[in-house]
C-alpha cells in the first residue's frame, strides 16, 4: 500500500476508484463517484479520507484537503462517454486494482461514516464487515455495470450476496442505474433499509418500508450534470447520519445537488455560501472552517 497522507481517523471515509474520463473533444479529466462525493463531504465540513487505487502519474491536486490512501496500480480506471442519437454509450478501457478489506488502513476502520462508491465493480462487497459500527452509505452503480470484450458498459443485476444491501443504512441509486425498471426498483426496496432513487431534474424519491415520498428539485439552468448524483449522495449521507430521518434531510440533498448542475466539473461542488444557506434552511449541521 502506498500511503499519500493520513489522519488518525476520518469523519467521512469514501472508498472506490477515481477515474480518468476521456473527453469526446479530446483530453481528459478526473472523475468518479469518490471525487465528487468526497469533495462534497469536505465542503460540508468533514475530515474526509479516500481509499482508492490508480497509477502513480495521477495529479491529486484537485483533491486537496482530502487524506488519501492509494493502492498502487499499473493503470487508472479509464472511461469514455460517447454521445449517440439513441443516448450515451459508455466504454471502460482500463481498470485499476480491486479494493478489499485488507486494503483499509487500520486506523480508518473506526470511521463513523463510510461510503462505498464503486465505479467499475472494483470493491469487494464483503468490505462492509470491516466497519461494524459505522453509518454505512452505498452508491452501488459500479456493481451494476458489466463490460463486453470491447469494454462497452452494459447494465447487469445485483449478483452478489445481499448481506451488504441489508446492512447498509442508506442506498442511493439513479433511475438510469435501474433502467427505469419497476421490477428493479421493487427489488432494491425489498433489500434496503432506506432507498433513494435520484431522478435528475425531477429530484428524488425516498423509500422506507411501505412509505415513499417524492422531493422535487428547484428549477436550475443546466450547464452540466456530471457528478450531481454524487453531490446528492454525500449530502444525504452526511445529513441522514445526523438525524436518522431520511424524509427531512432529502430536500437538503436535492437542493444542493440542483445547485451543482449550474457549473462544470469540480466547480459544481457546493460552495460555502450554498452550504450555509441551505443547511440553515433545513436545520442540518455542517462544520465549515473559514
């Protein structure tokens, strides 16, 4: 294990691959659930630690302020999204090393809040056993991706043991992740304590047992929606871990995620002004440092 920087104990630990995203117009940018969600957790005032795997030539400067533990890999997980008339087609060209419970720095197993954010089926689902006392949030998108021989991404169903899903305190998925399939939504409701389905500009629906509540997003002029779901997940997990009332904290996450689509790239991360005003509106505790 190559340790870049480490605190004694994070307040918010996020696990998964950061990515290199190849742009259609040429060039690349850093991406992945862990980057957008990790930076959002940092913006909310948490001490954030990130466990990932990537090659040694990654520039970590966009993640300043986040403590990193990096598993060495010959490559960095690399994606490309290609726009086609029938919709977006996604390819994965390279994949970094897998992450297991053995990858976790011992000091980090006591983190009070843990988010598992796979992007390419890179996390062993049994990793949750290393965090028996943590609030556990999962964004299972990367476990629901299969890849053909050319790297083209195709949707797959959950194919692991359901123990992780039943242990998680909250699960966040997008309607796109489930192909808008009612049967898949029903499955995830059946195995989740709290399930949130994000619906892009239409906000989100929160399911708890037989209850379901919709939360509409305020209108925003769309600039780019990359990372909006990751911003939502970090805001939701942060607030729900405090209150344990998913219905009262969902509007907080919806509103901050809506703000994020008005800017591009990591500029979409909530600003201090947005965090303060929206947190105060919904009575959410944040720990901003000036």
